[in-house]
């Protein structure tokens, strides 16, 4: 008799508010949840501190992906060719591929933190047939205000960088607005340099 493979439940912590709120929201609903964080090696100190805090709150390990293969590693492999919106090798190598490696071959339910007010977004798309994505916030109609409330009520609050920046990810991300570059300059002059 062929033994059926166990279904894994995976939730990616990005260091941002939505995935943090989803982890809190799902904590008691799915006891077998596994958490992971695809560290680019160029995260803000505030992001890393928030992920540590989340780990304490959830009471479970958040597996760090990309050990030894960070942004600089892939930059070198790409002949120092920086990623751009048209050639976004960073997302493929630092987010999508490590996620797929972490998934392996077992059937997986991937919990995606897209809110009900973000119907236009899809999140990272994987073509692996053993991954099925679910969208609890979309399904339950939770929007941005609900997410802020979940974080407030948990006592974690918003990640600190939201005072001057609207997203998690690499401190030098090319998607930043001018005002966020200025925020980087004021809050982390050494990283700005
Ligand atoms: S945060 Fe920006 S630079 Fe970093 S992996 Fe994502 S898209 Fe690329």
C-alpha cells in the first residue's frame, strides 16, 4: 500500500504587517503551521528584530531560508548586474526558489497574506503542482484596518520601519519612493551610504 504524504501547512513571514497579522490570525486555527522567513541578507535591522519578536510570540521556530546564498551571492553570480523591475532576479532567487526548495515534494497548503482590499494582488506564483495557495484574509473579508487591529491587540504593534517606509524587504530596494530613500538616509545613514 502506498503511504500518503502528509500535507504541510506553510506561512511565510516577510517582516511586514500583513504576514505577521496572518500568522497571529491562524495561530490557533492551524496547530501544525510551519513558518519561514526568506532573509535576503539585506534586511533592515527593524525587520530582523520584528521577525525575532514574532518567533517569541508564536512560540515556534521561524525557519530562515537562504543561508549562505544572500543578495550579494546572487549579485556576484549575475556579474554585478543589479535587479530592476524588468529583470527581477532577486525575487526569483531569494523568495520564490528557496520557498519551492523548502516545500519539497509533499503536498503543501501555502497561506498567503493578501487582504480583502487587495483583490488585484496575487502574491508569489509557484507553478509546483503540490502547492495550493489559500487566502484567509480575502476569504474572511479582512481589510487593512482589521490587520492593524490584529497587530495592536496582540501587543506586537506595527514593525517600527512603518514610521518612514511602506514595505519590508531589502533596504536598497529599487521600488522605494524618494521619501523612503530619505527615510533610509535619516534612520540608517550607514546603509544609505
Ligand atoms: S525587496 Fe526589492 S531588491 Fe529585495 S528582493 Fe524584493 S524586489 Fe528585490
